[in-house]
């Protein structure tokens, strides 16, 4: 299957592949929340699972070719445990950082998943957290954390030392309302998915407001509860438009380029499971229409790899949909 998209300029994309399937452990995901890409090709996916069945809480390691590389962590509140994880990021040494909405902390693991440290306490003071969500690192290994219920972004050293903060509740320039994900571009500017305000805001590394993109709605360039944002090397902006079940692509100045709504086929892991279970094949053959299966369903995050692939976390379908950017 191939889909080609042409935007307002000379950008074009095509559907490349689907990765993942529904699983509580091993080769799959269960309510994945975010992903992080390592220089060696490892993809880290953090899984939240369900309140009533938390045994699928973990971080899954794989690569773009759907080779399973392992998993680490589990549900709990002890060192190295995750309770209600939301976001994941890597520092320059490929240490893994996971924010935890319920425990109000950041857990740190090495690249193989061995627990290293934790930092963060609940509260609203400097360096304190109230439902942390998005986390990303700048070129100096400073961590920017979306402190969602405090309606702000905080900047830390990678060891958790407080450096700075900005934001307050509201809908004006620089104000936030339950922000979720964020990303950092090649210049160090910060983009925040301002969830309840249905927009993306852009800031300098020091928190000075630069621009905003989007408004409430389901039309072109409008958002409904955006959760994730990424920026490629050309400055194009990719927004996980969560409630609208799509990812929108914008130019650096906010003009609409194209929209991904989903083109998924069966992944390698999905075929392996299906072929090993004849009863599943029989049940699947009873279906008459598989058209909805291709579509995105509540995408929560998006990432761009070094080869220009756009990797969308198709959360409610427990998979990644991958597109290739061909031209600019």
C-alpha cells in the first residue's frame, strides 16, 4: 500500500509501513503514550495500559524494521516502577527519562533499561511537579518538562536541578491550559502542544513567546486537543491532533501542508500473531469491511528520524504508522 501526499509547496510524503500490535508484553504495545528515537536506531515506546489492568505498563524497545529488542520497567511506585507514565525522552548519553503523571516524578534508566535515578516531588513551587507530561532535552542536556496541571514548562538539569520556568493558566499569548507534549527544534526553540487551548505555542529557550498556531475546530489548520508536536530539520511542524484522529503538517510559519489520517496495513508482528492463530484468521474472515483499520485513532505523539521518516504513535490502535518525506 502506498499513499502520496502533496502540500502547498514542493513537499511530498508516502506511506511506508506499520509497526506494532496489541500486546500486554513482548512484541507489541498497550496504550502507548510517547516514543523516543535513539541514534543507534532503537525506538523506545512507553506504555500506560489500563487502570483496571496495569500489567502492560512498561517501556518497549524495538527498531523500525520491527525487531523486538526488549522491555523494561513495570507497574508500581517503587524505584524503577511506572504508575501512570506519559512521556519519554533521551539525553545525549542515551539515558532514558520517563515522566509519571501520578507519581509526579521523572524516572531515569540507562539505555538498556537499568534504573539509575528519580527526581521530582509533587507541588507547585519551583522544581515541583503536578501531573508532568511532555519531556525533551536540548543540545546542552537540559530537560524541558511540561508541568501540565501547573500550566507551565520547567527547565531542569538532567539530574533534576531546577533552572527556570514559564507559563500560567490562561488562553493569551504565553499562557497555557493543561499543556501536554513539546519538542525542541534545531535552533533550540520550544514548541508546546497547548492541549485545552487547541493550539501549539512556540517559545525561545528562555520562555519568551514567539508564535502560536491553530485554533479550535476540525478544519484545516484547526486542532481538537493536540497532544504531541515534532519539528523536522527543515522547520516543518507536525502536530498530533488527538481528538480529530489525525496529524497535521505545517510550514515553519504555520501554513498547512498536509494531513495524515492513516494508511496502515498489517504489521509484521500482527501477521506473525495472525498466522499462529487459525481461530483469529477465521474470525477475521467474517469481517466484510476493513476500511477503518487503516485510520489513525487518537494519535498521541509524532517523531521524525534522521532519514526523514515521520513516525506517528497511533495510540488507540497500539501501533506506529510510518511515512517517508520524499521532497522539500
